[in-house]
C-alpha cells in the first residue's frame, strides 16, 4: 500500500519501504495571521455568493454551486500558500556479496585425513553426514574410506552442490551473489539471478526461487592456476566493487598463498573499507608435511677433499616424529642422519662427504615421503657439483722475501691442490736453478705464459719495476679470462701505488 501511495505521488519506490515521518509546511511566505484572515475572507466570499444566488434556483443546485465556488477559492488560496508535503521513507537495499573460489594448483592436493574431526568435516561436505548434527556423529568404515583422500577442489565442488548446506541459494535469498575464481588472476563466474529478479525479491514480491542446479559452473571448476595470489584477489575485488553496497567477501581457499601482496595487508585494507571478510578453509586442521627447502654446498670441489653440505628442512605437524635425511652423490648414498622434529619450523642439518673421482655429479638431499604427508613431492632438493683433480696454478710475485711472502709460500706449497710458482724481483736468478725449485728466473713476458695461471698474488712490489705490457697482461688476465688477482701490499708500497 505504501509503495502504491508513493507511486501516485510520482516517487519511485524500489524494495520494501515504509513512511516513518510526514510533515506539511507552507512555502508562500504568509504568516499564520494572514492565513487565518485569508480563510475568513474565503468563507465570507463563499457565504455572500450563496446568499446572492437567485431564488428560483433549487436548494440542491444552490448547494452544488456554492461547493464548487468554495473549492475554486480554496484552490486559489492553496496556490498562494504553496503547501509542501515532506515524507521520510525508510527501506532496505539488497547488498552485494562476493564469493572468491581458489582454483590454484594446490587445490588438487589430496589431504590424508587422519584426525577423526577432519574426516567428519569432509563427510558433511560430501553430504554423507547431517550438517545440523555437527561433529558428534559417527562415521562408518565405508564413508571414512570414501573421504580419506579426496582432492581439495573435489571437496569444494561437493560443498557447493550439497543440498543440505544449500550454501549458494541461501546467500542468494538475502544478497546479490557475485562469484569469482582466482589464482594468478581474477575471473568472474556467471551470475544466476538478474538485477530485475533481485529487485522483485527486495520489494517483497514473488520472485523465482534459485536452486543448486542453476549453478552450472560448479562442475567446470578446475584447479590449474600455477600460483595463489590471495592478497591480490582481495584488492582487485575492492577496486572493482568500489561504490557498490558490498555486504562482504566470502573467501574459499586452502590458504597456500605464494604470490603477490600479503593476505594480512589486504585484510587490513578491507577493515578500513568496512567490508567483512568470511573465510572457508579447504583442507585439514594440521596437515603434515616435510619440506627439504635448500641444499648449500660448494659448486666446485677437489677429488678426495671433504665437502661440507648444509641442508635446510622445514616441517609442519610433525612434532615428536623422526625421519632420516639421506645425502646422495651420483645416485650413491654418501651420508645419512636421523632427524627429530620438536615443533613446526625450520632446522639446519650439517653433513659431509668426500668425492672419490672427478666429474660433474648431482648432489641430492632427501627424506623418504611419509604416507600421512599432505604433499610428497617436496621432500628432496638437488644441486650440481663439479669435482676436479687438476691443481690451481698460482703465481706469487714479490720484491723481497719478506715475512708475508715466506708465510704464503709455505702455506701454498703444503696445499696439494695448488701448483705454486714464485718470483722475487730482487732475488738471485740462481734460486730458480735448483732441483724442483718453485722459483722462476723471470716474469712471464708473453700473454700465453701468463694466462695459464689461475691466480696471481702481487706483494710489496714497486710498480715501476713492472713494464706497461706486464701490467696490461695482468689486467687482461682478470677482465677477459676470469683469472683471480690478490694484492698483499706492504709498508713501503701501499695498495694505492698500483692503479688503472
């Protein structure tokens, strides 16, 4: 009735509305006294016109003429007074609810359900148990076997299609439901109800009921997105729906965010915008998982040299459990260690081994997957290792046999991995003529002779004792051929004595 009255007044009324306040005011600019005098004048004029009506006019006609004259005068008076009727109308507006469905690749994971409550939750989603009775229900063996390992995306489809939950139609009764899927990006799904249908429902008029069968896109959901960007998806929804009456966002995800902005930052933005966020988790309460995240080892090593290897392991839901870490070199086990997991988090394990032969090999650290792990393809990590047996050719140059020179010479001569040659600018040429002498009679003058060295160590040398060609050869050895250059400066000639 209220809507009809408002339409007669020329006012559009969408939805269920009611008049909460009404007021009448005169905008003609006349005070109350003048209005009273105007009414008296109209009444007097109407009475005079009645009295001056000819006597041969019948009483009924006389009354009719007087009423019409009085109505005419009152209308003229109303036009002069300019009355304004103000109505305050209150009503509800259907708000929008956005549903975000996670379709990233992690939704393909089949969670091993060990906890009884996790099995019951999955059974409720699969319509095997009554949702109204909660988790206190019993689950027979056949039902438990059916939901023991079900992919997350399949569980999501079952929840959306569950007639006892009736999730989507129930939301559609109160809100305009706008579904999206997200992973690396955001994609909109077809809406079941139109704006006209929602307007009829808001007005309290008969509207077509929505059934689960109308959501044909449920069966087409596929978990194939390479990343999960929860934070970016929430921000994109806010940007798209800005200015609309957004009643909330329903986020259905497994929570495996691995790209884009942080979900906490996006949730803080929603809080600032006054938009509620409702989470529906797909997965299990405490998934067990062992992750071999990193292997740290030298890229190059020598034959029969001990190689240190550091393995970083991250565990979840494994408190009180043990596992064995295995280190393989060229598909052969070279080290093992028992690991005890105290709590969720990361731990670092140190191993070592000795490569027996030269070549390029794969070094792999792994932990055998457990049957109760949520993900079983992240239990290993590999790294390439090059094993060499050729010695490092080093050239040690100094002006005199100072203490630093003698120390470096003794240390490098003892190292079986280094083939050391020495040259003293002030040394006698005869020191190079002894048996197995490490000394050279002169500095390499040709590029080919110098470039065979992997490392050049330059000591306390007067740069004027080196020719321009020798200096250019040293620079080319480092810049073009990847040679190593070390300078051990002295008191007489500091490091800034040689530059360019």
